[in-house]
């Protein structure tokens, strides 16, 4: 398993745990974090929902209020350095048909 995959799984688990403490979904917590971080800025998070239920769940993030302590807990559990980088490494960026 690539290191970035392991970091992603660990970060997701941490986010799910924090979300459970606030009785919200991990998606809601993540979006609430973005909304809190960008408050007052001309930035709008884009929701990638495949179903109406996912979209509705994500909209619930607007009602989630995060304290400075909540923000610090999220940033400690999922540090930016742990999720920084490209989505795919070079070997994963080509289609199977392009491989020799």
C-alpha cells in the first residue's frame, strides 16, 4: 500500500472519530472545516456528491459550528502535511492501454 494511501486512511479514521463526537458525518465535519477556514473569503467549497442523499448530507455542514478547539483538533488529527501532494504518483497517471 502506498504511503499516501495509508496516511489517507489514517486521516479518514481520525476525521470520522471527531465527527462522531460532534454527532455529524465526516463529510459534514470536513466541509464545516473548509467553511470555517474560508469565512469572509471569496472561496466556495465544491461538493462532489453522487446521490441526492450525499448532497443533502453535505448541505448539513452549514449548520455545524466549529470552535477554535474543534479546529485545532481537526488540524492536529489531519495535519496538512499528511494530505499534501498529488492525487496519483507518476506510475498511476497513465491508462492501462498506455502501458507497455
